């Protein structure tokens, strides 16, 4: 496990995952070169099985931060092993595809966008289920590792930076919408 994952995991454990930290993602410009790397790798991943990639992505999250399973209603009281839970794979695929599609559209849209729901909905849902900033760090690490494993022949420091930037922008947009209703 690399430093980012170690740091994210220790933050999750030491903070009891209940406390909201002040860690927010910094948003930078998304270059044409970054866009090309993201688009090329996403096109290659779409030819593989996005459902399986999504499942690997979530299993990686749960490997790094087992307590994250508690955030999912359908996993909390289930006797079924996580990887066989009938609701996990469709959810994981939706999240993985939405994240990747958001990355592909980033430069064209000029900001993080999502199709199925609004960023406001995503923010409210993440807040409701107790997602904290450290969860975004774990998710970022799991996403990068999943992509690296899915397209190892394309993986490079530049591609890693492109996907990291795209994810940071999506995470920042969701975090900006995680406001309690007063």
C-alpha cells in the first residue's frame, strides 16, 4: 500500500471516521494532454467489463477501509459475502462509470459533471450516509489502482496525474454540495 492509502487509512481509523476533517481537494486546470490520456484509457476500459472493474474498485475500497462497508445500507445487515452481494456490483459499476464519464467530460464541460443525478443529489447522499473527507482519499487511491490494473500497458505517471486531477475535481464538486440542511 502506498503512502496515500496508508495515510487515508490511518486517518479513517484514528479519527473514528465520524469527524469531518478540513481536507479538501484542490482543483487545477485540466489540460488537453490530461484529457487525451483519460479519454484513451477510458475507451480501453469500456471494452473490458465495466461491471467487473467497478466491483474491483469497491472491493479495493473495502480492503483499504473495511469500515466503509457501514456506509452502504445493503451491506450493513447482509449475511452474503461482500463480493457476492447482489446490489454491490450494479452500484459499483454505476459509480465507476459515472466517475470515468465525468473525467472524460471535464475539459469539454469546464467543470465536473454527472449524468444520472445532480452534484447536489450526490452531495446530499454522501452527507446523509456519513461520508467524510478521508473517504474521498481512500476512494481516489482505489480508483487509481483499479485503472492501473485495468490498463497497465498505458499506465504512466502522466496518466496517473490526469486521473488524479479528474477525480479531485469531481470530489471537490461533491464536497462543495455536502451541506447540512438547516
